[in-house]
């Protein structure tokens, strides 16, 4: 019965993760620890597996629809992979309470930043020279036709992806929240492109740190199996819904979900419930 509940909860996590670019892990970790009493390290291990499943399920649909910017994703993954390995390495050396509080603070920051929408018509005044050299600028289809966009602040965005990778390895959330904020607010990439490219990236980031957790025995197949299947199903459904969902609706859903989870995680960490 517990396995079925975990699977059903994971479907919802995968659905929201695919819509917002969070990857599902940001919901899985609090749910497993707060509702099912799972040790946070094992919850993170299961979350990393679910993040890989979400990325695999949603990314293919987004690439087919032309939203995902593959060149940006592959370039930024260089930074997030190194960060993910480092984050997984230091995770065992930090207390559970500290991990829970950091988790909550990261989510609050992401909720605040993502709730600041930019005008849909905003375009960079001049192309970033590094973005032009790497051919990162692209376009995607909208109801009004193709929308072209420039990519800004590539060095700063790359640096932030190192931090995102470290957060992923440390907290097991794929760091989709931080990646979306970095691409949307710093690199000025349209929100739908940011969320879909984040979904493409999080699987690689999670895989880099999942190996470390597997080596330490924190990935339990009995727990990870239902989580992975549920998240994958939810991600496939979410990928179909995102294409027809408005950007503002995605922003509000993104901010609301992670803000609620942030408060719960910080409270549980401080009260010793993790």
C-alpha cells in the first residue's frame, strides 16, 4: 500500500516537474521525508533516479516540439556536471538539519526570482559575443509564429550552473529551480525555453551525482522503483500539457509549489523531524 501511495505521489511530482523544469525531485525529497519518514539521504538517492526519469520522459517531447535549446543545454552541462560531483562528495559531511535548511532557502530564493516575469517581447539590445561565437541564439514556435531570442551573460550563467550542479549533488533535486532562474532571469532566455532546456539538462546532472550516492549505498531499489515509474508517467503527461499552457500560469505554479515546500522543509529541519 505504501509503495502505491509513493508511486501516485511521484506521478504528481513528475507532472509538476515537467511543467516547471523542476524535475520532480524538489517535490519527492520533502514528500518522502515528511510524509513517509524516509531518511533524507535515501530520499535524495531516490530523487536523483526520478530526476533522470523525468528528464528522459519530458526532454524528448520538448526537443521534438522545438522548445529545447540543445546547444545551450550541452554547453551549460559542462559546469553542472562538475558541480554535481562536488556536491555529492560533500553531502555526507553536512548534517541533515543543515541540508534541510539549505534546501528550503534555495527554494525560497527560486520562488521569489521566478515570480518576476519579464515582458514577452523583451529582446537583448545586442547579441552577446560569446553566445554568438557558440551559436546559442535560437527561436521557438508560438501562436504568432517563430519567436527569435538572444542569449545574454553567458559567463555569469555558466558560473551559476556550477552552483546549480553543486546544489543538485548536495540536495538531490536536479537543481532545476536554480537552472530555470539562471536561464530566465540572468541569461534572458524565454521561460518556456528555460524550463524545457532545464528538463533536458537535469538528467545529466543527476546521473553525475547518482553514482556517488549509489557507491555509498543510499539508492534503495525498493524505494527508487515506484518513485521512478511514477515520476516518468507524470513527466510524459506534463510534457504534453506544457505546450498549451501560458507562461504566466507556469510561473505562478512554479513559485507556489516550491514556496510551500520550502516552508515545510525549513520547519521540519529546525524542529528535528528530518
